[in-house]
């Protein structure tokens, strides 16, 4: 089969190559992949990732072979799938656990579905970890990105007042339409203390937002795309009794994937696919993602 593999001599360290087909384990289905999405956190950035590794956390396609255990979907079912670490989803065939997938209704395209696993389920689980309730004021940093655009929508669906923080006004385009009540380029745009922060950016912005977090507020640290350290003012957390939580999405996505797929099918959640194209153009998509030119998700079609 063909796959996008780590190749340190290629642009963005990725190239299409011919590799052996995967051998599914007893509790895995074999999926013929139709579309995959890119996540910031899985792009190879150094020689530390062995050449030949097949990345890919998110992939959607059609079940080609059912699991030997008898669990999970049957051949011909359309599915969206996830696997952690070097997920091996950026390939024509993927062997994947029956616990890390959801069956797709006809209303949800492979491209929409491929955008969901890591970005949407991270946003969903982070909101849950913060116990977001109707009426809460919720700030989302990096709201222009993949996790951010899902977080804005899911916080809005939960009845929150949403502050979407972005790097520039252009990066904020489309956020009001999907549920942001306020779009701002820095913490100054937060005009009343927020109860919950979902932070994708870290760095100085996180420090500024901590200063605008309500007493007993909860800050969920999801990512740190700024790559910069955060400096806290003396007693900053203590004075407001703010809880700062380090978050990891984890595994066992099946039920949560089925939930977000249902929201998309019902038209209540938009899959924010901003870049779509063949995996032959993966280099273009990765460059755009790294350059912060994607508003939401980049999706590659496979084959
Ligand atoms: N903890 C977990 O389990 C988990 C799960 C998923 C993702 N993550 C992390 O969450 C973060 C967001 O992921 P994502 O997939 O949503 O990424 P993404 O689509 O690339 O979005 C990241 C956003 O961060 C902002 N940003 C600010 N400074 C940046 C910089 N120097 N370089 C790049 N972006 C910068 C960008 O917004 P502006 O251009 O508007 O500033 C961009 O839209 C990443 O750090 C990722 O690794 C963590």
C-alpha cells in the first residue's frame, strides 16, 4: 500500500512511499482510508521521529475486514477512526482498534469525519474536565485552530458565553457564525472575569488570561503552540483560588466520537474543514498549518 511516511530529506519531513500492508490484531478492523486530517501535535519536527514512521491520528474510510474477535463494525461500514502515538492513519489501509472508532451515517462525509477525532474530542473532554455549565463565561485561546473551532462550538452548545482569542482579526473570521460571543486578539478583549479557560497557546497570553479568570475559575492547559514560557504574578493562582489543570485527551474515543458524529449529522456541529486536497499535496497543507494559515482543519483525501 501507499502511505505518507517520515522522510527527513523531504519537505516538511513527509513523503509518499510504498510500505507493507498492516496486519490487524484480533480486536482490530482493517479500514480502507478515504480521508485523514492533520493535527499540529503529530507533525514530525525533528530527527527524533524514526524515518519510515507512518504518522496519522485521524482517518475515515470503509471497513474492509471485520475484527477476528467479532466485535465492532462489519465490512462495508463507513467509519471514523483514531489511534495514538505514531497512529499510522496516513495510509491507504489502517488496522485500528474497535474501541477507537464510530460508524458514520450517510449525512457525514469522510472529510468531515476525518476532522473530528483528536480536535473535536479534545475540545469535548476539556469542556467536561472544566465542568462547563450554561451561563459560564468560557475563553478559548488558539480559537482559530482545529481544537479551538470545535471548543468554541461545543462551549456555545453547552450554553456558555464564549470569548474566542485569536492571533489577528483575520484569524477570527467565521467564529461568531459558529457560536463565539466575543472575538479578541488578546486578553484585553475579556471584559468580565471568565469562569473557564481552554488554553491551546500558553506563553504570555496564558499569564494575561489568568489575570482575568474569576475566583474559583478553572484553566485547562491543552497545548502550548506559542512555544514560550508563562510567567505568573506573585500569588496569581492563590489570590483567585484558580485551578490550573494539565489536560491530555487520552484514548477510548469510541463513545465520544459517536457523539460528535451525531452532532455533525444533526447539523449542530460544523466540521471546520478549511483546507482540502489530495495527499499528493500534503506538503502544501502542512506548510499552511505550520504558518497559521488554516482556519480550523486541513483534510487530505487518500488514494
Ligand atoms: N493535551 C492534549 O491532549 C491535546 C490534544 C490535541 C491538541 N493539543 C495541543 O493543542 C494545541 C492546539 O492544537 P490544534 O490541533 O488546534 O492546532 P492548530 O490547529 O495548529 O491551532 C493552533 C492555534 O494556536 C495559535 N498559535 C499561537 N501561536 C502560535 C505559534 N507560534 N505557532 C502556531 N500556532 C500558534 C494559532 O492561532 P492564531 O494564528 O490565531 O494565533 C493556531 O490557530 C497544540 O499545542 C496541540 O499540540 C493537545
